[in-house]
């Protein structure tokens, strides 16, 4: 049994492992970068970029590390790879690209129609964002992705070997400059003073002038490009050393910006980091992992020194790397699913079969493991970000999933163990199985929803000023999310109640005991949800009073929380007044989940108010579909119950 | 004691459910209305009103619903509630909710919100209202006599920006202040444009959802000549109007301001950005405060989530900017609310009640579950 357990776990973990990256890609992923105000390993940056372009973390059998390493050091090799996700065929028609069944297109394909796309984007951007159609938004998104890709592909162009340069310079000229092999733009710029001397001398003057002109025109072209597309914001891996003395400027530059900004600095100062970049590029060409590792380490040391005024950046970066490699949230999602499948498959065996009991217990263990992994993932994020992990939609779903699993676990632990008869020593009680089922199902579903928001970019973004309060963020949002978890779980149990109730009605089985248990769970979860939503809302009121000067301002998010409180109060009072019974409570709990979803997403969809920090596109259709399906489910259950009751009478 | 029938109704679950469902509908539709028309109008129509009138439809507003909720809660505790230790949680919850409603009523009718916007180095003891304005009319009359002295008088006519049509009171006040002019038209958001060829053109602008951004435009007409006179607030315009020989009026539109119990000077404004971005990490204003009865300024720092409190007043960091002269300015939101602590106490009570009630039920659930399974 134990062997089987470990064997399956290892299998499961290896299934979810990212494709093995090359040693150089692994080393490169450790390099420090400043992106969107946050210091992070390139690993996280690469992952978010590939997700942003293609919605995946693996393309053409390469994982995101390997893909990104090629994009930086050898971009031409991936120009034909299909990575750009385009959902709207109208975009493809507009730029004259054939529709692909996988909805992904290569850089080469998009390049042919980029001028047309540029014009379309210009006319789309002339309109205010809210007035743009879905196709226009897609034009802008694809265009921005294309340019970001181009910027990344050019980020190391200064150091890449260019055959054109090599052919322009004769062997004589190269030996006079002390150069050999293929030349890069930077290797020539590095020899600018020697070239200047040669231009003055007579025998190689003509060649030297020609080469000087080529270098100049290339540099000018890139500078222009840099100004046009704000290259300085992309791929900022080099610390701005010109201000290290003051220790106040924590900015980083991309290699091109660094080259541009350091023009006025003395030569030694100017070249200090650029030479590391050149060495990095050369080590890549030579496939020299050892040198590559040493250069990355050297560059990181310089970067950490630059930002030494910031506390504990290095351990956080290392933890983030571990987090990315371990993938605790993705794996826990898989384990929840596995636990669920085990529990479902156990139902196919006869009630007293030993294998069935083993499967049930195994399912419980897998659930526990998933829960621990899930918790460790959240803990890692807390340590990396030094704040509560509940500041965007992705994080809130991950957190609510955890609380749902925790609630199921706590309830299962409050249940007394069943009697010590032959079968029952091995078995989990029905109630405990219900808890495992509920915990796994709710956590899996919520994590599945959270994975849809990963493509929004970095899920560990820096906070805007008003949110940057650890105390209030930790208390108000966490309490609110716990409330959401309680009400959502009540809704999930409500579904199970109705299904079981209907099954009982149709099969004419008495399932009153388990229905009674579900009913109590629904009430408990609604009570829990009400307590925490109220607590969260009041804490939010206090935070608002501290920040904005009013306890309550009828902001959409506040109203959303109030809707949950009101609905749970309506449910409890309707039951107390006798207007609804157990069946009604189950139906009301499902409506409660619908109210939670409206509150959770609705505000972002409205795009107004002080809480609408992350407007998320395309959610409206999903939300309305969900609400429609729930509505049909409730109506279906009511109709079937009435029908069966009439049939029985 | 026999409880009268109507008191029973006031404490009934039917009324409770009516209140809860009505409030839920109000909140839902009020939020949707907010997306379309902005917070201020939604608040006025749905949340700060006793009744909502929309065409022929008359519905209860949130204030009326909350009044009924308060009566329902009080009647419940007086006539229906069975006092026992087991129901301690319920009792505290309901008391907490009653105090929350009381706090809400007090804030709605007695709290006052305003704004100070000043540049570095400037000082003020006044704050301006977000939505209330006034028309200032200065009358200057040349007195007959050898010394050519002028008489000068001033009238202030207040009005609220959201009024679609200004009421008769405004017209009456206007007539008293400047009988030569009659109000022809009023726009909640508008501006006068001076063009080289077409002359002066008044234009109504689209109403801003953030209502405090709207600035009114008045069109007056001369009662004798029927000539049009336009007045807006662009660039703090002061309109000079000569009614007759020797009689001159100066008209201007300004936000209503009120005096503060302190003088505040803006010494410095700071804005921290996350590196390599334009995303603000923190804002802070260093101010010097001169309190009543004191002759020495004291330094105070106001930042996000860290306001400055003085008596019933609280000053918050609201926004930051750089004006056209390149000087940094800061806006501080000012709230006067003597009942500020009521919601804090009420929330504490309600949460305490909820916690007691929930824990008691949870323990009961465990006890029941174990007993049930053991049997």
C-alpha cells in the first residue's frame, strides 16, 4: 500500500515536471532582473512573458526557460516558432495570415502584416479604451506583444555576432584592431579609439572609415528604435551604477539603455556591465556552462551590491526560484484532482472490499498532501512578497481554494472516528468522505479558475500606494476572502444536497441521514461566511476611514460585500421564519455562491470605484454563462422534485 | 403584557425580510446605476434618499429602508426576543446593528467632507466643498458728491451643483443681489469659449461621472436690453458687468468654503515610485499646523493610511501633482465627523455577537455529530 502510494506520487510529480531545460538556460534563469518595479529572477520574467505571448509555459517541447534563453541569445532560431496566441480570426484576416487550428502564429508570419496592423492599432488607439470593440482590443494586444517580443529579441543584439560586420572588416583591419573571429557591434565599439587612430592613418583609412560608418549607422538605428519603443523598460538587468554612491536610485537598465545612458561616463565605468553581457553571449555561443554560471554569479553579485539598501532581496529571489521549480500550486491542483478521482473510483468497488477502503484512505492522504503543498505555496508567496497574498484575482482564488480545503479538513477532524468493527477500522465514515470530496472538489475548481488569470502577467505585482498597507491588507482582505470561501463552500454543498435529494426521490431511497449532515454543513458554512464577510467588510470600513476619510462610501466592492451579507441574512431569517426548509436552504446557498461571484468579478467588470484595480477582459461572458447554468440547475432541480412528488402521489 | 398587533408586525420576520430584500435590490440597482452615472448621483438617488422617484415610479430609498430596519430591530428586541444566555450572541448582533444604523444616520446628516488643495509653501485655514458652490456678487456704486467715494456691498448665493434647475430661492436671491439680470439657463458642467470670429460661445460639456469635476455655467440676460451675460469658473473668471452709469457688478463662481480651526501650511510633498515604473509606492505631505490659541507651527506628516486628526477633523492625503509652473501641490481631504467612532464600536459589537453565536453553534454541531456517530 505504502509503496503504491509513493510510486503514484512520484509518477504524478514527474508528469507535472517542466521539460528539462539546458544547463545554460537553468543558469540564465537565475539572473536578477527589475521588472514592473519588482526584483525577480529571470525565471519568473521568462515564464510571465511566454504566458503573455502564448498562454502556455511550454512551446514546441521547450520549457519557458529554454525558450527565453534562445529568444535573448539566438532570436533568429525561434522566429518561425508558433507562439503568438491570437483568438480572433478577424485579426488574421486583416493582416492576411492564414488561420491555424492551434490559434498560434510565428513572429515571421506576423512580421509580414505588421504595417497593416500598425495602421489598425493607430485608429483603435484614437478611441477611448472603453469604446474599443473586442477586435480592436485584440489588434492592440497582438501589436503590443509583437513589439515586446521584438524588443526582447533585440535586447542582446549589441553583443551578438553579425556576419555583415565580419565580412566588411578585412583580416588586416581585424588584426590591426586586435580582433579575431566573428564580430559583434559591441566588440567594435569597444575598439572605437583604436579605429579612430586607424582612420587617421593612411593604409587602412578607407576600410576603417567604412567600418566606422557601418557601426555609426547601426548604433543610430538602434538608438532610434530605443526611443521609439522605450527599450529601457524591457529587460532591465543592469544596475544603474552611475548613482550607486547615493544608494537612493534603485533603477536598473536594459543593455541598450545602459549603453546609451553611460555615453557620458568614463570608459571603464561605462563598460563594466556591458563586458559581462558580451562574455555571457560568448559563453552561450561556446556552450561553456561553467563560464556562463560564473558570469551570471558575478552579475548578480554586482546587482545585489547595488540594491544592498533593500532588505533580504537575495533570499527572496532564491525562494522565488525554488517556488518556480517546485510549482506547489500547480501540483496541489493536480493532487486535489487525483484525490477526487480516487474517491470516485472507490465507489465502483463493493462496499466491503478492502481495496475500496484502501482507495478511500489513500484519497484522504493525497488530499492532506495537496493541502500541505497548497499551504506551502501560499507561505512561499508571503515570504517572497512580504505581504498577504490576496492583492489580485489570481491570488484571491488561490487563497479561497486553500480556505475551502481547510474548512473541509477542520470539519473532517471534528468528526468522531467510526466504531472498531472489521470493515470500519479500514473505512472512512461517509461524513469524512464527504469532507474529502468537498475539500478536493472546491479547491481543485477554484485553483482551476485561478490558472485562467496566470496569463494576465506577473501574479506577484507591486502594490499601488493605497493598497500598500500590510496590516489592513492582511486583515480586511483575508477576512473577506474567508467569507467568500464559506459561502462558496455552502453553495457547493447545496449542489450535492440537491443531487442527492433528487437521487433519493427517484430511487425512492431514504438518504435522510446524509442529507441532514449536508444541511447542517450548509448552515454552518453560511454562518461562517456571514461572520467573516461581515468582519472583512467592517475592517474594510475602518481601512477606508483611515485612508479616505469615510467608513462607508457605497463603492461597488463594498456593495458587493454587502450583497453577500444581506443574502446570507435573508437565508438565515427565511429559515427561522419557516419560509424555507432544508431544500430551500440548499437552493438559497447556491444563489449565495452566485452572489459571491457577482461580488468577486462584478466590480472589476463595472470598472468603477476605488476598488477596481484590475479590470479583466472577457470575464463578463464567463460570469453570465456561470450564472445562467446555475439558474438552470436550480430550476431543473425544483421542476424535477415537483414532478417526482406529483408522480408519487 | 399583551403586545398590540401592530407592534408584533413591526418586530416580525416578514418586515425583516422586506427590509433585507429591499436593501439588496437597492444596493444591486444602485451599483449598476453608479457604473452609468457615477457615485455621487447614485448616492443621491438610491442611498441617501428617503424615497426614489423615477417617472411615475415611487420607491423607498435606502434611508427609509434603514429607518424601518432600525424600528424592526428595536421592536424585535422589545417585544419578541426571549432573553437567555443561549441567545447572547443574537442580542449583541442586533444591538451592534442598531448602533451601526445610528452611526450611519449621524454621519449622513452631520458629517462634512471638503478639500484643501495647495502648492508647496502656501498656507490656508479654509477648505472647499466638493459639490456646493456659490455665486459671489460684488456691487460697486459711485456715490454722488465731491469726494467721488464708492459704496461696495457683497452678496453670496449658495447652490448645489447637482440641481438640474436652480430653485426659486436662487432666482429670488439673484434678483435681490442684482435686479438687472435674470437667470436664463444653468448648466451643471459647462464653459465659455472665446473665439476670434464667432465671439463668445457658451457650451454645455458632458457631465463628468466624478461629480466634483463638473463646473457650472450660467447664462443671464439683461432685463432691459435682453443682452446675454455668460459666467463660468474657468480660470477663476471674474465677470464685470456695468448695469448703468456708476453702477458696476462683479460676478464670480466659486466653490463654497468653510473655515477650519487650524492654519495649515504645505512644506513639502513627496512621492515614492516603484523603481523603473511610474507606479506610486507612497505619497506624503509634510505640513505645518498652527492650532487655535497657539502661536507656533508644529510639523506633521500626512501619508496614505496615516491621516492627521484634530478635534472632530481628520485630514487625509488625497492626491498629488505638479502644476503648470512646475510646482508640486498636494490635495488633502478634510472630514468633520464627531461620530467617527460609532461605526468602530458598532462593528466590534456585531462581530463579537456573530463570533459568540457561531462558536456556540459550532460546538453544538461537534457535540451532536460525535454523539450521533457514536450511537
